[in-house]
C-alpha cells in the first residue's frame, strides 16, 4: 500500500529535490521549454548531437562555439533555444559554477534517459519490460538489497502490469482495427509472465513478510496475462483465414523460415491433404503431340535472316566492272586529282559519321580489290576528339599506285 | 474403409492397392493383376473424362511440358502395348532404353538434352501413375486403364504408325512375364456410377450435372457458375454436392466461382503429403509469399494465394534445407500444382502457392493459419489463444 502521510522533514525535502532534479534531467531531452515536453522530434536530435559531441570532447569539455559547431546542421535560433532549455534543466552545466564560465559539460543521467526513450519509441516497451524484469531479478537476489527496496520494486511492477492490463481491456472492448493495431505492442508474451512470476517467487522466498505486496503483484500479473489472452482470443475469433498472420512481426516469420529444421517446418502441414499429381492425357492430345513433334533439325542450321524484305544476294553482288567503276569514281573524287590523300582529312570533311562511314566502307572495299590501283596505308597515328564526329580517328593515307590513273 | 474415404485417399495418394480378393470400393474401377491383387481407381459418372472440360473451354490441370510428356507416353505405348486387340493396360514391361529409343525414333534426334528431357518426362509420368518406372523397366501405369474403350481405336492407330525403336536398343532377350503368375489381368469398370442420383434427371440436366462435376473436380482454377447451369441452380447443385460427398469431397464457393475440396472429416484420414521435404518447402513458400507480405501489410485479400513470389535463391541460401532435397521437392510440388513458378525477367520470379490452395475449405484455411502461428510464434498470446480455443 502506498504510504500517504509523510512527515515533511528537511531530509525528505532534500531527498525529493534530488529526485526531482533527476527527473528533470532525465526528461530534459524531451522538454520543449522548461515546463513542457517537446512537440518536434528535431529538438531531440539536437540534444542527441550535443551529447555525442560532449562524449567525443572528453575532459576538454566544450565551449559555446564548439557546441554551436557540432549542431551546425540546425538553425541557430533552434539551437539557442534548445541549449537554454537543456541548461535550465541541468542536462548541460558549466564545468565550474561561476560567472562568465566558458566551458560546459553534459549530464550522464540525461544521456542514459535519452537512450531509454529511443528504445521505448522503437518497440513500445516490451523489450524494456524484459530488461526491467531481468534487472529487478538481479536486484532482489543481491544480498545487499533491503526489504524496503524489494517492496518498492514489487509495487512498481504491480502498478505497471495493472496499467498495461487496463489498456488492453479497454482495447479489447473497442474496435477490432484498433485492437489489431495496438495489441501486439502491449500484450505480454509468456516469457514476460514467466519472468514476472519468478521474480515474485524470489521476493516471497526471501522476505515472507512481503506476502501482501506479493499477492498484489501476483494478481496484477494474472490480470495482465488474462487481458493479453482475451485480446488475442478476440483477434483469433475475428480473423478470417489469413488475417492473423499480420499479428506476428515479419521478422518472426523470417527467423522461423531461416532457423526451423525440416521436421518443424513439415509439421505445420500435418493433417492437411492435397491432391496427388493427376494430369489427364487425353488420347486425342497424345496424337496431337506426336503430330506436332518438332521435326529433326537439319545438320547445318541456316544463319538467322533479317525480317526486312531482302532482294537476295544474287542481285546485289556485283563483282563486274560496274561495281569497280563506282568505287573508282569514289576514290578519284576523294583524291581530287592528287596521287595520295590523308584519310583523317577525308573522313572528317563532312563532320558526320553517317557519311564518313560510307566513304570508309567504299575505300576499304576498293583497297581489297586487287585489280584496282587504289590502296589504303594505315599509320600508327590516332586522333581522339571527344566532341567531334568521328571521335576516334586512325590515321592513314589513300594513294593511287601503278600507272593507269 | 468407407467408399468416401477410399475416393479421398485415391485422390490424395494415387491409385489404391487392393489385396487378394479385396472388394473394390463403390464407384471405382477395378484393375486386376491376375493373381487376385489389383488396384482401384475412381470412376467418372456417365463415362466422362476430364477431356470434357475442353468443350466448356475450361483449362484442365496444367501438364508440365505437355508435348514432350505425351510423346514419351506415346513411345511407352509403342513399346508396352503388345496386344493391340486388347486394351492398353497392363501391356508388357519394356526396358527404359527401348522406350528412349522409340522416343528418339519418334522425334528424330538423339542428343543428350533430348535424353534428359525424356527422362524428366518419364519421372513425371511415373509420379502421376501413367507409367510405372522401376528397375530399369517401364510398365503402363494404372491411369492408362482410364481411357474409355471408344478412344482405344485412336491410340491403336497411333501406335501402328509410330516408328519402331532403332535396332541399337534391341532390349532384353527375355522380358519378364506380364503378370506375376501369368494369370490374365483385367479392367472392370463399375456399372452405373451415381445412377441413383442422376437417374431422375432428363438427358440435358444429367449432362449439365456431370459437366459441373468434372469442372469442379478437374479444372485448374475455380469455375464460374455462368458457364455451368448445374452450379447456378440450387436443385442440381444439391445433387452435385451429394455426388461429391460420396467421394469425401465438398463444394467450395468463392462468390460466383466454384471448386471442390476434401471434406474436413475425410481430410483428416486421407493422408498428408508423404514427403517431409516437400511439406517443409511448401511451408517456406507459404511463409515467404503469404505470411511475410501479410505482416508487412502488402497483401490485402484474405486468401492463401499470393502475387509475391519467393525467390529460389532465398530458399537455397537462407533455410536449413539441403539444396538437393529442395530442388527435388520444388519439382514435385510444381508438378502437383502446389506451387506455381512465376517467371519475371532474367533473375526475378520464383514460387507462389499453387492452384491447389483454391481447394482448401474455410476451416482448413483457418487451421493452416493457426498451425503457422503455433509453429512460428509458439510463445505469443496469439498461440495461447489458439491452443485455448482448441481445448
């Protein structure tokens, strides 16, 4: 039972002031101004950045300018406001409490508080409850722990469980959508209930006088487990045929898929019956399959042909003098009366690859015709002009040999 | 064994073995080996076969590599159907090499790839009881006895014109005898299947009911009632439901579409998937393509089918299953329509639950969800609620 009629002594007043100071520091990171909690997560980010900077600075501490530098990503007025609040609440303090102090240090409690808050935001408190129970378990097993401490711990836990149970009961009576959304964050796994009961057992064994407090704790654990089951039961009843799969986190499914043995996986389908493969092969379909059987491939498959209309090789291949004449005229016009011409000039003359490539093709063709007097001679030179066409250009010379020009 | 259970079991595990002198369950074809033992296969009413679906333009259960599979079946018929005056079953055993040689003669090529494909087809035909491949010999399987008499002429004609296997695979000098004791094998179809139910209807009504029966039992996907008057009208639908009930089956409705599934009572006794690796792989596919997308809020419909494939790579690398077993299990599951392979581009694609998941009844679907939750999160309050409800 919580005691209510404290005598207010100097000692207790001092003690309360110390607790308040701890609270203030712990929640300083969340405070918007000295009287309320933040409404913008960026404000928490500033505090976190500052704490990280303090941790790095070590015993050098930080000056105001250094703090500002660490938070340079945030607007200056936001930073100043934040610093004022953090200082007001004692999360950041002067290294030495005297006027015109330039160096500052951070409070350890605030940093721990911030870590705690971040974790709470991540998983809604379930794993925090695990940690808390594990810690309390260690505490009550510690020979130095007094009965009063154990009583306080049991009372705190009982209160937490009762609050969770109440919230779950409210949800269970509400809409199914809300329940589906909220319940998995709140309900306790068997593990939590088991830990809580073992803690309860430890306290009761060590301090039999605490049986009243323990009875309350036990009742709270039971009502919490019951509320969890009730919420889950309502969801199970309302769930259609696959909808409840959403209630386990994707990570749980993945872990199961990755770590379960073949036997455990297979056991899921025990008692389910499926059809054996029994496709039907109709006689007519068998006859059709035989008739449509792919014909034996010819020994040498023809190369693939273009789908475009193609007059065929017989017409376009012109080995006669007409073809040679055309090539000769191309070569002559390229030479322009000279006996030799530089290829790199000929090919860049138009500044366009489409025309240069045709010219190049014709010149190479005539070079290959042994009966013609034109020859290409390639040299080692190479021009690279990224902006121009063609961008890469081998050097060479087109020349007229022999004497029948 | 009651007839409904026998039918359910034959559907789940293939043709039922019969001991010597054991009577055939009602409504099943008796295949006798000649020594008294035999096999039992479900018979269809009014001599219908799944070919009927073609008339209604409804897709039957898909056949993997159908052309190749059927050509290999034709090659096996060429080798095993010895007495063309009789029906094809049981025929005589033929060495696997002789069947492969007949297949080679049929398609006119003989490379290694063709051989591998043909062996894959032999395995699929064996798994679906169209052939029995064992000890290097191929026999015609019991399903070959399901071809109606009147279609034998067509097959006989086909076998006559197929090229004989080449000389290089002359085969065994002495083939094993057809039956264990040389006794004569026989096929006895049951008379008047469901006559008592169908009798009162005129020809047209009767044909409609049989068509609806074949459609819900053998179409790949649920069929629309607009195509099948017997599904639309309550009176013939009732008869249909009774026909199914005799086979341990029930009608399953999804709005205007219908299919059939195992009745929940029969399912418990008909026997599950025998292969453990197959069951494990199927569970993995369900987790990855249904449970995880659901948990992430991507899958809105309350169904066990899913558009989210699980990559074979994921199954290969992030599970405890040996790779060899995984590949074999995926192949078998695909063949049975329990998973469907989705191809998308070069690398993407994978496996989703197959069309058989249409055939789960409501309670079976719910139970599947609960079993998965019990297995993956046994210590969650949800699992506790499931256990409490079952007690």
